[in-house]
C-alpha cells in the first residue's frame, strides 16, 4: 500500500486530482486495553456491543 501511495505521489499528471484514504479494521484502530487483545471476530463483536450501549470509553462521536 505504501509503495502504491508513493508512486501516485510521483505522478504529477494526476497528483492534484487523486484523493487517498487509508483504511484499516477495528483490530488496527482499537486502543481499548482489553478489547484490542482479542482475536478479530471476538474484537468486532465486543466492539459492536460496547458501541451499541455507548459504553466504550474511547468512542468519540465528534470525529464522525
């Protein structure tokens, strides 16, 4: 991915017209001490549970 982004930045013909967004999973973004240690499927389930109940201390709705 980083190589692709580097090559796109070098391409002066399209540089101003290309928007790049890096995507990752909850596993890559989670900073919750206990939840981030879980396997991906368990992490997704637990994260959804916490977010539905608005109990995740790290959730910040102002960012979305």
